[in-house]
C-alpha cells in the first residue's frame, strides 16, 4: 500500500555539495518517491541534479516541504527528517 508522508522544514544554514550527495545516497536507498516543494513549486528529489538545483534556490529562513510517496514513506521521512 502506498503511503504519503510530509514534513516541513526551515532552511537554517547553507548545505554544501557533499551534504547534498549524502542526502542523495540516503534517498536512493528507499523505494518511495521524494518531492521537494517551495512556494508551490515541486521538484523530484531522486536525482542528484534536481537536489543540487533545489538547494541552490534556498536562502536562509526559507521554508520547504519534503514529501515522500511509497511503501516505505513512513520510515524514509523519519530518517530524512533527521538529516
């Protein structure tokens, strides 16, 4: 059964490319689809290019939502939220 989970975040500090790559590797380990949303605009988070592009648009204090859809969304949202 597909599950949808979401979590809101406030961007507090800049994230470097190494950290984005670590996030990408964590995302790859889950079957769920990852979406990132800021100001009503969505991007898929399963490719390194889309993750880098998304985080380049964020500024300190910006809010965004992480959305996971899939059979392991419950587990993935908890792990990725701690990232």
